[in-house]
């Protein structure tokens, strides 16, 4: 979806845009497919609710599930392309292979259906290929002794081939959960080996509401400021709240699973575990200690000393290294060291001596913090567009280098403090600094209208409060509708005319959802009595 959001944004802002898509469809990973790239499974559901996940100026339909399925998201993005008349600008089955800089423009080499096409020239390049692109494989002692297949989950398409097998999954997070849910009804036993604990969260709260209905914008802004001023306190608070939610939702977590203590929120995201929990309870799936070594054709020794026997297949759910699957000039390769964070400014722009070069190519969505759904992509791409329009600007080379140095120091300190053993995603960024930069650069207007300081010192905030207090209050204290990121025109990007109406509609919809689920829960409770 990144490429579609970028295409629509740049097109709306007056650029002449072409989108190259290597696959024969749009919607990226949300169409299940058996090619070599990352794809969702048919059973995959989005981890954020539809009430928080929509692209800010393109609401999700009422017909979609509370937590959209892969098929629903695939349709959603095709509808998006249709709504904003993007199809004439899309070249399907055309893979970008190499970019070179001639001093003023970019030369792009592409391949369509296996055939090289003529080189084309462009003024600007947005790399919207996503960050999860290169499968990571663990180095496991004795794997050569194992007689069964050992494959990365990127190649997991057909759960039926694991019929009546005992399967070992290496790694425990979202892709492992999807794999386990798909294996149910096929495999007889699934072990999940992991190195550290994990916080499990439900899709729904006990009052029937979707888990991401809260926090409100008001509390979110408080957390953003707290993370900047007192990061250790912010992390402690988040860890405490998430741990409390996890224990309340899933009180019967077996100590033998090794899920607790979980790594800090600062280095590892929680897992929305509604799809895996029934299989943990039933015993189909059993979390176990990390793999120490393979000791035979079907035997695995764990770090706890336990031996697992009769393992027929191994599936690596060990994540992905970030990379850009297009050959770039060596001096602007964003990931010179696999597994490390990018070398780009804000994970978006190359830090290069040539000011024209560094302002002409950008990475999309290689930096992120805790913001649900597709709003963050929307904001980041709008920041890129506003810089290219000249409404915002990049800092000097010295300032960009200083930011990179501070970012690396921050990342190193966080990893050391919280003993990051599991994946500390390379795109994770300090929330307060990054959110403020995006808001200012993209012209979103959140801080001017609702910031801890901004709401008191900016005339626009007082004007909104006086003229439309109902909207102001629901923005602050209601559910944070994605449409809020398209609500304001502060002199950069245009406001979406439908934003106000959509904010009220989203809040009404999430209230109906809660009431409907509460009624269903009450009815089910009456039946059980």
C-alpha cells in the first residue's frame, strides 16, 4: 500500500508520477500469493482495528470486519486506486532493478515480464518497497543432521502439506501466530522456540471495545511529551500498563511457556494474540525454550536441556532484515550493515554531500513509532511531498550527520538498558522527536491545535475551540480517528473536506461496535448460565 499512498499524495500535490509495481497487482502483501516476496496468508487479520487503521482520507467500509482480513484489505487498496484514479499511473509487472545518479536526474532501469526496458529519467525517486523484504535465517548448530524441510515462513503457502506432522517453529511473533493459525487442523503438534518472553494482548477489551479505541489524543500527546522529557518513566508506565492488560486478558499463561518476564515495550512490540491463544489453550501449540542444536534427523535440543523428538518440519518465523530491493549507488546504500538501522536522515533521506541528490530520493516508511494502521505512512509521505514542494526543507549536511550520530547513540543506549535479545526493529525511532518533526514537516497541525503548549499559544487552537467546540472535544477525548491527520490546512498540505464528518462517524461506529459486542457477550453469558 505504500506505493499507492505515495502515488496519490504526489499526484494530488501536482507531480507527474509513475508507480512501478513488480507484481501483477496492487495491494502488496495483502494478496496471498506463492511468489518469493512477503505475502499474507488467507487467515491473516490486521492487528489494528478498522476504526484506527484507515488511510486518513479514505475510510474503511462498515462491511469490513472489526479487524480486517487480508482479502478485505486487498479490496480496500484496489478501491483506493479506483477512487483516486491511480490506475493510469501504475505499471504492473514492472520491477525497478537499478538507479544511478547522473548529477541532475535519476536513471531508472526496469524489467517487465523478464525483459529489460529502456532506461528512464526522473527528477525525484520515492522508494516505497516496504521494510520487511529480506528473510532472516538463524544459524543453528547441527541443522545439517535434520532430515526434514527447514524453510522460512515467507515460503509458507500450503498448511495441508504439514498434515499429521509435529512442526517446530523458530521465533515467536506475528508471522509465527499467522503460521500457527493456518496449521490448525493440519499439524498434530506445533512447538514454538523463542529466546525471550512476549507480551500478549487481546483484540477486544473486557468491556467489548476494540483494544485500540484508547488512548485518546489527549493522553497520547501526554505520552509523547513524557517520552521526550522522561523516557525511562514513559517506558516503565507503558510496560506496567501492557503487562496489566496482558494478565487480565490471559491470566492462565503457563510458566513453562517462558513468556514472562517479557522484553520491554522500548525494544519489542507486544503481540495481538487472539489468533494464537486458542491453540495455546488447546495444547496444539506449545512455546518452548530456544533451540540449542539439532542432535539427530528428527531431534532438537533446547537451551533448557529438553529434547524434542519426531520433529518433521522446521519453519523459521525469524523476521526480515530491512533492505531496498533496488540496486543503488554504493555511497547511498541505506543498509550497509544487515540488521542495523538505516544510515539515512530520519530513515528517509540519504546523508550525502550533494544537496541536489539528497533532496531527490527518499525512503518511505523505514522509520516508525507506535501509531496504528496506515496513518503513519500517510504522514511520512506527506512530509516527503512537502519537502519536494519547497514548503518544508531538509537541514544542512552537518545537522543531518548530527541527527544520525544522536540517533545511533539513542538506539545503542536503549538496547543496552533494556537488554534487547529479541528483535529490536531497525526502524524504531524516538517517538517525541520523530512525531514533532513529521507533524511540522508534513503540515498536519496536531501540535498547533492540541499540543501541551500549542493549544494555549496558537490562535488556530483557540479559534477551533470557540467555533467548533464539539469537534475540538471529540478530537481530544474521543477515539482518535485517522481522519484527524487530514483535518487541518496549516499552509502546507490541503485539508480533506470530509475529515470533520468522518471523525464523528468513526466515533459513532466504535460506540456501536462496543454495544453490539456487549450484547453478544451478555447473550452468550445467559446461555452458559
